[in-house]
C-alpha cells in the first residue's frame, strides 16, 4: 500500500495539526498522499464516528483508524502510536480484516448496527420479529438493535447485548427496554434473513418508527410497515497491524483488569 489518503474532521481540536505531522512522516517513509479515488488505503484520524463515515464514503477501500477521539473500538491505534502505524503500513506488516455488513431492505448498509426504534410518544411499541419466515417472538419494547460482530461493542453493548468477536459470523438482536424481564438478546447466524413488522399496541394509538443504519436515519415505519434485515454481500475492510490483538483491545477499552477472585 503506497498511496494513502487522509480523512479527518477539521473541526476536531488538534486533527489538522496531527494530519500535517503525519503527512510529513508518510512522505519520509515513501508513502504518497493522494486526494483522489486511487488510494490503496484511507488513514482515518478520529474516533469510531469518523471510521463509520469512511466505510460509507469509500466502500471496499481498506481503512486504518488512528484514534484521536474518545473510546474508539474501530480506530484502535492510539495517537501516540500513529507514526509506528504508518511505518508498519509502509513495511507491509499488516493484514486486511473483512468485516461483515448488514443492510435494511437490501440497500441501507451498516458496519455496526441497524436500529428500529420509536420516534414519538412515550409508549413502547410492538415489533413482530421473523427469522427466515418463522415468527421468533413479539416484542413490547422501545425498539430493536441488529448488530454485527463489529457493532456488538457499540449501541448493542450499552443495551445489554453480548460482545462478539469480529469473525463470529453472527448477528445479535438486542431489544431496547423490553417490558418482559425474560426477554434477552438473541445471537443468530448471519445467514438468517430477518423481518420486522411494526404493530400498534391498541386501536387508535398513533406510532412512528425510525430506522437507523450506523446512526443515520434512513427510513421510517408507520403502523403495519415492515422492514427486512440481512447480511450484505459487501464487506468493510479494516487494516489490522502486526501484533493486533482483539482481546487486548477489548480489555483496554472496557477496562478489564482480570478477576478479583482469589
């Protein structure tokens, strides 16, 4: 990978200065910077939000995330390691990890998650979930999160969902504030095709649902509306540098420090 393109949010404090410094490092390492569509890799300076933006803006192009934001699971390389990361890139010390995407109605793709959630009113909604044409259950909740393994550490995790490894080939369905205590997240094969139907709790109860792909509102559902969610044929390609350890990233980002049990 010799041609790289930098992507960053110029409004983020310190981002422009970091870019300028790294552009000089890249030049010294023999990497050429491009602003066109011929880049071999997109070097993303920022947090996970900027990475998600790059996934959609540069489909299929490998992405290397350098974290100058907050928590940052996707942009897992710390700012202090940025120069070392570029050196590894120049030396070919990396692998490309293909991360699965899911999509709504065959066109709205997401790397992290697709969320179906109520948009107005204080009442929960009824959502009928089908998997490969069979009814799974009827949820009474604020919504549902459909998360990829990559997205399992994002919104789904905060809603009580499990952590999945990137190569799990699964989708986790996590309910948002379900009314039944027995309702728990489901982990299913990513070959499953899901269908969600929006139902009113009672006659005359106006409802509107929003559908979000990686945090972006892509469509809405009224009472009786349905949406299909399935694995995309496309993938996101993330650069994993030599020594990358997904368990180490989890431990560092989640603050795991081992057991306190003697």
